[in-house]
């Protein structure tokens, strides 16, 4: 019997331990080479454990275990291959999704028998009806189902039995004509679960920011009408040419890259007793995921077009939500942007992403009355906030940076003339 040991890979420098958060396959199942078998989580990122060979897998550790890099997580018996799994005889067609044995028997029964069953008592275990077309199945799950001759309905039926609490929850919600509105069933339940490595590390970093930086926040507001009008006029042509929608984040990132050139201290960070200033804008974008906050980095934003920025954001955000971000993709940023507006935030003080010295916070867009040219008009307005480390950035630079970003967003064509307005560039001033 040939066995292959699957060891914990190194997520990156300085990381010696990872947590095996969950197995993606069953112990003793037969897997294929290069399939994802477990989810690992370090203090910086989530990564997948991949099978080096095909064969029968045997776990060495349970879920939730902290493992050293290089430790053996499982072994694979390569003498058992996926092709050798016992399958149903070819002349017996597998049941289609929704055609359970109970349903087939009911369909074959004569009409009087069906009526008698309907009038009788509820069976101890009721079969679940069809209608699982909307259930999303991962490629790995689909392959396992195919290998074991299972349908989506078979899997869902085998998850667990319905409890009285489940029926009561549905009844109380009003779905079955039970009490609804303000009257809800009382509950005294609680849950306790261990925080993930990523969230524990995030907690430590957030506390250190408050304790180790001289953080201040300055606010301003932006009239979003010029950008919203521009998007409305050109959205269809933009999508047709670039294959992606034009959002708001790309405008903010481009405006920040221009302002960072003009206010280099905002794009600097402390390294011991040295102040390191960067001539490029590697901007981190905060992305909320079930695992916690991820901040992938978009490199050299100053050299990218709006379409390239949008594509990079979509790619990084997709990887973040699937837990596919690598350590290099989340390190090395010089400035961060976070958008609490997508959750409805009106105003907040974002926390600096160390070792960076500043972070821009976006918020929701609301129609508000504002004074323009001596008249009160309704405009779509957004509050913006810049949190900064006062040890690196003076008040003059912080306020000047945020005002410059505001003006660029309210006159987006100026982004084409870094450091100058379009009129001044035209007049060579």
C-alpha cells in the first residue's frame, strides 16, 4: 500500500502555524489529484490544502487544530483510485433529482391509495419535494455526488431531521398563518465558538492602532452629481467596451493617486526612526468577508485607467470572498480606502491599516439640501473621512489632501491633468 503524506504548506514569511478550519472532503473518501481537501487559515489569509495525488484519504488531525507549517495533515492511499469506486450497474438509471423512492411509490400507487394516504396520519419521516434547481453546488461537491451516485435531494435529505423548533420558527414567522408582526417566540439560546486566527490577528492589529499611533480624523463632503451624471451618460458604452460596469470606487482610487503625488507625506510610513515616502500609489481596498476584513492591494494605481482599476477591484474582491487571496496580494500597500457606505454608514472614523499612515473612509450617498451660488439645491452628497497618523502627517497636509480629493471628484476631468486643472493645462499656466 503506497501512502502519500499531505503536509501543511507555508503561507508566507514569519508564519509558523495555521489553523485547519474545516475539511472539505469526508474521512475515508476517495479523492482526485489537485482537488481541494481542506481550508487553512493563518493570521493573515485563508488558503486551501490541495491533494498531491489521487486515492483514499485518511485524516491525521480534526477540524479546529492549530498545526505547524510542515506538519502532516492527512495521508492518501494511492492504491485506491477514483476509477475503482463501485458504481451502479449501467442498466439501472440513477433517480433524477426530486424523484425519491417515496415519490416513485406514490406515483405508482392507484388513486384511492393516494387519497387514503392523504387522509391518514402524517408519516414519521416526510419526503422532501422537488425544486432544488436553485441550489448552488461546488465542482468538488458535484464530483463527489457523481462518484457516489447521489442527487442534490439525497444530500439535502441526509443533512438532519426537522426538529420541533424548526416547525415552530416557521409557524411563528407567519409563513403558515401563525402569529406574526411584533409577537415572536421567546428564545434564551446562545452560542460560543472560537474566533478564527484571522479575526484574532485582526483584533490585535486594531487595538495596536489605537494604542501605538497618534490618530486623528478630518472630515469633508463631496457632491457626487458630476460622477453620477458621467456614469449615467457613458455606462452602456463603458460596459460594451470593457466588459465591466463603471463604479464609484475607481474614481476615488484615481483621485487619491493624484492627491498622493501632491501630498507625499500622506503616502509615507514610519520605519523605526526613518520616514519612508513612496513615489507610487499601491492602494489597499478594504473588503468585508465572512472570515473578517481583507485588504487586497491594487498596485500602481497612478498608472491605471478607470477600466483597469475596476477590473482589478472585481478580481481582488472575488478572491477575498472565496478566501483565495495570497499573502503577497495583501501586503505592501501605501494607502487604504474603505467604503462603509455600502452598509449604510453615514459617517465614521476609519482605523489606520498599519504600517500605513492614512486611510480614506467613504460613506453612503444621500440627497441633501446644500447652498450653491446663493440658492438651496438638492444634491447627492457623501461625507468622506481621512484618518491619519499625526506623527507622520500634519494637519495642513491631511486637510489639503482631503480637499484635493474632493475637488477632483467634483471635477473628474481634472484627473487627466495631475497637479493642475484642465483650464490651466489648456492655458499653459
